[in-house]
C-alpha cells in the first residue's frame, strides 16, 4: 500500500511545474544528459558542431558568421531534443503495439531533425565555400 502511495505522489508531482528556477535548470540539464547518454545522433551532432566551430576558427570567421553557425548548430540540437521527447511520449502511449498515428508522429519529428541538418549543410556551404575558394585560387 505504501508503494502505491509513493507512485501516486510521484505521478501528482510529474504534472506540476517547478516554482524554483534552480530546480528548473536541474531538470533541463537532466534532459540534456539523458539525450546525450541515450541518443547516438545527439552525440554525433555535438561532435560535428564542435568540429565546425574549429573550422570556423581555422578560417577566421567573422562574429556574424560565428553567430549564424552557432544558431544553426543549436537548431539541430534543439530539434533532436524535441524528437527524443516526442518519441518517448509516443512510446509511452503505444508501448510495443504498432499505431499508424504514432508512426506519423515519430516520422515527422525525425523529419524536422533531418531538415535542420540539411539546412546546416547549406549554411556551412554558404559560409565556407567562398573561404575555401579564396585559399585554393589565390
């Protein structure tokens, strides 16, 4: 009976929002840690983001170019976090049963990450190709 009371208390807390800003930051950091530990794509995206920032320093990018690159990296990471969140909620609701709407939801959230990743390639090409061209043909 005591175990059941604890579950009810936990469930009631899960629907509340935090009134403590430090607790809110802790929850957000827990989400980042969870995604980093469980999602290989998130780790790959962080690695590529770090490599691109190194390339930026090699090419001596302007502050504006850095801001565009950083914003683009963050957009991919944010969408990967949202994708992981959506997939978790869908999995929670459908368990191991196939559901066409669950598939659509998961596919669409994955597509958002794909589009952001493709966008990041276009942004990198726009910023780095002129710099590469200048080095090769000067």
